[in-house]
């Protein structure tokens, strides 16, 4: 299993422990492949991009502007499919821990 798959598995496990509903995993859209699409316990749909992190010095460089734009377009597309807003977040896996960061700023 590659590092990306291991990180996704760790995030999925963490989300289930937080009582989140997994709507899709590795969902392919015309705009981007979505690592995880989930619904929070409060009902918010969240698009999660999963990244491994070996050093916090690189945290702001783990997602390129081009990747971010593709994910935003995918979120807009999915928003029209679900008829509600979709929050865009990134999940970093660092030393076997999951760190979430909102990208909708």
C-alpha cells in the first residue's frame, strides 16, 4: 500500500471515530479526483484532500495553486449535485495523527 493510501485510510478511520458519514472515497469528477467526500455530525458536506506531512515547514506548499483551483471547481460542481454548499478542507497526516485545515478562506 502506498503512502497516499495509508494516509487516506488513517483519515477515514479518524472520521468514522468522529461519527462522520463517508459519502465517497476517491470520487472522480471532471475537475479533480476527490480523496474523501463526507458529511460532518452537524450535517455539513466537506470535500477533503488528504496529504502526508513530514515537516511543518512544507505545510503551505503541499497543495499547489493549480490543485486548489481544480478542487474548488470540483466543490462547486458537487455543490450543484447535492444542492448545498460544500466546505473545502485538507487533512494532513503527520506522525500518525490527522490535522484538519479549512481551505475556504
